[in-house]
């Protein structure tokens, strides 16, 4: 299963580096890659002459949502079946990769490389984002012009989605530091891999991203404090946060404060967002049962728009309202079931006997998912394939039942 694990890591990296995999070509690569990995898994299972299927409770609501989107498309419940078909293929790729992750990451030995990969990869992307910000020439990767504008940071066209990626990765490094889950000589390296992404997050000047990160800090501190064994680690955690703050100041906090200062000055922008939320709610009220069809907001919204400024509205800037508008109560119940199972199972896992590293990984994964769920109230990170895929993988990490390994030192 090593090839499966490597393939999953490659697709995660590809999705991030290809601007979040928001374009047709990159989504196609992601979907084809998922299909090829599934075929490889089937081949390996047949060659070993045994098929052992492992289960994660989060697969149930995910399968329910994907199945309902298939019904919308196949039975003509969507106002635009083609867009629903595209959304179905994208969701199917997510669930295939999550299923493969559940099958291939079965114990702590297999899980460790994934955690280290995400921490190091997050550091590399954050460092790239900082360098690009300081030398920006109005082109992505210094080569690709921004044809439709945007507020880019790192490989993302929208800085809020870069912030969403950082929200998913930073808690992993912070949790490792908070629990001292690695040898003492590795702590400075983990600190570096964590502080640089924090600096990049603040430099991106994403208001929702920064506020979500502050929420993550509070939640992580509470989870560590709740464990008697974790309370003695809080002084180290405080030191890490202070170093991160110093790094942010050294980078320059001017752009961040300027963006916050413009929050109330941009009355039109904020008013427009509120209108988008109200309009999306009206779409749901008119289609409460099955919604208008996954992926169809861009088509339906003009009929409900409170005003027309010539801009295309393809997302509601609230993942929950958009889900309700497109999939109705059925989709909403699937999402609710997912969130309830996520927190219930993840909190149960945190109480189990496990190594310090896996405890840190599970804690960081739960905090990461919590932060992005909060951010989704004002943005659409869960409609960005790279962030949605990583969110789903971390949710499964937080809730998975890992096979026991021979007892060894957690360090």
C-alpha cells in the first residue's frame, strides 16, 4: 500500500500547487489520479488474494451526500444537470481518496510520514508565499498573469484560500510542539516549520483566516489543558506563540492592520456579502427538499440577486448556505451528520491510550477541521478542491481507529 500512500500525498501537493485545483484541467488530473489509485488498490487487493475493507464512520454521511448528488443528476432533480455531473465527479474523487486513505493508513507507523509530509509541505508553501509576496510582479509563480484579477498569495489566486490551507496545516505542528511529541533535538525544527506558516497566514491579511487561527489557538490550548499530562507543556506553547508573533512583526504587520482598518470602510462590499447570504437563503426556501442541484448556484443566483453589478456569483461565501441552496435539507442532514460524527469520534479518540505523536496528530487534525468549519461561515474554502480534500483527510485522521503497534518510546 506504499504506492497508494505516496499517490495520495502527490495528489494533495498537486492540488495545492495547481492554484487549489480550481480549473478544469487540474480538477481532471485530480479525478483521474483518484481513479487510477483506486484501480491500483483493487489490483493489489486481488494480487494478495484478500480484500479487507476498513471503515470510518465519516464515510457514511459522505457516501450519503455523494449518492444524493448522483440522484439529482441522474433523475433530473437539478436545474442544470451538467453542472451537477461535474460536482458529482469532484465529490466522487474526494470520497475515493478518503476511502483509500482509510485503507492504507492503518497504524501509527504508516501515519507518521503523512503528518511529517504535511508539516514540511506547509512550511515550503508558506515560505514560497512569503517570498512571492515580497517580490510580487502581478503574476502567479512570477509567470502566469492574473487574467481575471484576484488577491493572490502563494499558489492561490485568493489569499483567503491560502489562509484556509494554513489553518489546516499549522495546528499539526503546534500540537506536536504543545505535547512535545518528538525528541527534544527536533523541537526547534518543528518550531521553524510552524512559525513560518503562522507568519505567512498573518501576512496574507485574511481577516477570517486570522480570526479562525485565533480560535484554533484557544481550542488547542483547552484540549491540551484538559489532559493532566499536557498542562506542563503550556509554557513551551506560550514561547512558540511569542516567537511567531515576533516573526510576524519582523515581516511587517502593516498590510494586516490596513486590511482590518478597511473592514468598516468597505460598507458596500460587506453589504453585498449580506445580500448574497439573504439571496442564497431565499433559494433554499424555494427549494427546501432537494435543492437546485449541486454546483448550480452560479446558474440560479441571478434570478434571486438583490442587485446586479455585472459580477458573476459562483459561490455564496458561506459553505453551509450554499450546501442548503444546492442540496436542500437532505444535503444539510448529511453535513450535520458529518460534523456530529467528527467531533464525537475525535473527542473519544483523544481519550484513548496512544503515543504522544499520534495524540498530537489527532488533536491537531481536530483543531484544523474546527478552524476551517468556522472560516466556512464567511467563505467557500470547502469548494476549493485542495482545501476540501485536505480537510476530509484530516477529519478521517482525527476519527480513525488505528491498529495497535508494538509498544515503543513515543519520542
